[in-house]
C-alpha cells in the first residue's frame, strides 16, 4: 500500500534537495490539457540526475508514489494522478541541458527535460535534422515523448520516437541509475532495456537523459494539398506516391472537410487552400536529395493521380512560407477541435487497407446513436487516425455526457474487430487502462504485469498508469 506525501515527508525532501527544486505554485501541474482530470501531489523539479535519484530513493523508502511530469501535453492522463495517496509529481523542467553533440556520428545527447523544439534547433545548427515533429513541440519535453513513444507527422519516413533513440539514462524505482547513454547503432549484449523504457510511460523508471539519432537535412523540401474523392482514393494515391518517390515522402496526412469547417467556425484563422473545400484532401510533404526537384516530383504525382481519377484538384507549395501555411492548417485543426469541445476523441490505428471500411462503418454506427459531427484526420501514411466526435451546432459536449461511454465503446469495438489499436500514439495513461484490459491479449497483459512487478516491486512508479494499481 502506498503512503501519501505528508508534511513530515515534505520536510525530509526539503532537507534533501535545494529550495529551487520545490514548486509552491502547483496548479498548472495538476490539470491536464482538456480539463477532464485534476491531479494532486507535491511538485518537485530536480536539476540533475543525482537529485532525481535522491528523490526516488526517498520515495521508495517511504513508499510514496512518483508521477513523472514532462511537458504536461499528454492527453491520456499519464501525468495526472487524481485518486489515491497524494504522490510526488516529479517535473523534468529544470533538466534542460543539451549535453553533447556529435555531428560526424549524427548523435545529440541531452537531458530529458529539453523541449523538442530546442532539440530541433540544435540539430539545425549543425545542419542536421531531428525529425520527430508534432503540434506540441514548443512545450513537449523529450523525456515524456520517449516515455510515450510519441509519433507525430513524420513516422512514415523516420519512425516513432523509439526509432530515434540510441541510448538512455534512467533512474530506477530503487533510486539507482542505469547509465545506458550509448551512441552505438549495434549492441547485442542482452535484453534491449532502452526499448523496455520507451513507451513505459514512467511506470518502470524515470528517463533523465537520451542519446538521439539525427538525420541529414533534405537538400530540398516541398508540400502539396491534393483533393481526393475518398479515403480509398487517398490510399491509392499514397501507393502511387511511394512508387514514384520512394522513401522521400516524409508525411502523408488525410483531412476531412469537417476540420476546415471548424476552422471557419471558431478559428484559428487560416488561408484556405481551395476555393471550394473538398470532402477529403491529403497533405503530402517530401524531402529530396540534391539534384531532384520537389515541385517536379509533386507535379508528376498530381498528373498521374489525376489520370487515374485519384485527384481532382491540388495546390503545390511555391515557397517555404506556403509550405508552412499548409502545415499551419493541419496543426490548427486540433486547436479548433478543442474550441468546439469533443464528446469523445479517439487516437486509433488500423491496418491501412481497412481504413475506408473503418470510416464508413464508424460513421454509420455513430449515426445510430445520434446526430454528431465527425472530424476524421491524421497520419494516413502509418494508419493512425484521430477520429473525433463532436456535438451538432448549438449543443455542447456536456449535453452528450451520458453517451460518451457508448460512443467510445462503439469506436473501440470496431477498431479491435478490424485488428487495430485503441491507442496509436498517445499512450495508455490512466484514461485507457480499462481499454488495455478489455482489448489486450491476456498473455501480453500477464507479461506487462510481470515486468512491472519485477522492476518496480513497490509499485511507486506512476501508480495506476498503463496497469491498474494493485489492491493490497
């Protein structure tokens, strides 16, 4: 059984760590972005790995839970613990050093609290690319991104966060430190503990440092917004693009017109790419080596797609600013979603070939529950859709609170039936613990529990996230 943070324990920590580590104004750390949960606990921000280790050792001795807090941008409640004994909320914000850069090796080593955008800029300074990119990159921290195995828009070409990490430094649940900041591409000396920690959401240890893999900067980049008649046509266009351009495609996003309608309704203001907004469109982004023209490649794709009936209209970015404007549209859609207020949001993935079937069957099943607006968009290239359900105009999500559970189950049942995942890139957190139990393979769940019990026998690491907290 875990113990709560008490005044006596707080006093002990204040004797153990510098005064600068303690956050007296904790409100911002105890609220998640969609205001669905409120947390609790003592917020502490160590400045280095040794301070993290000392803090975790003290928590282990007192059997006090530790909830890691990176950028606070997670959407499944992994950084918020609202029930049970009050924990220590361990913020990484003061651990923000880029430790070393190795241009010849294409490696950057940094603290876990470095903001993603700062890593991207550091890579650019040496003419390299750190390709992990997502809407919250201005505030998300690399430790949280690795702990959730974040995806983003460039997974099609570069992979998830897991594929971009060579080594880790981790404080274990007993306060000892695993010095695993390897820069090696090959190391077959036993279990790959790096991959065990990535995606564990802080339930097996605290990531304090990372060795990240950089890539060469593309010589030339380009983007296009292409109108397509259907999701099936979008998939055919993706296959055609792959045949013509190979692995130079960085991103391939699908957008339904509902996203544009929300932007027009509540903002942010964006310049619409089409005079008449199509029912569906795709945003394709490419990065080519020297000697190849993105404009020519995208124009050839448009022509071939049009001849096959896959594309009806399109705009190819004529400048860096226009390419950025296309991405501004894509990144503004989640902002508009939050302003409308979803009844139920779903971060799902299914095999690429069944995406059209999922959308058609999902829309029909929700229509049987009631009238809703559905905004379906996301990373078509890797099968990850954000399939979000909204109230009709004049109503709010609160009007449908009693239907949220039915909507979520309807969508997730269909995803599971089609061989998909109910958490594509946001993780499990506390929001989807029930889903993991309902849809997870029993053998997998047993293995997850065995790993958790072996590495964190006291159950202090992010209690209740990913796996339900044991009752004693």
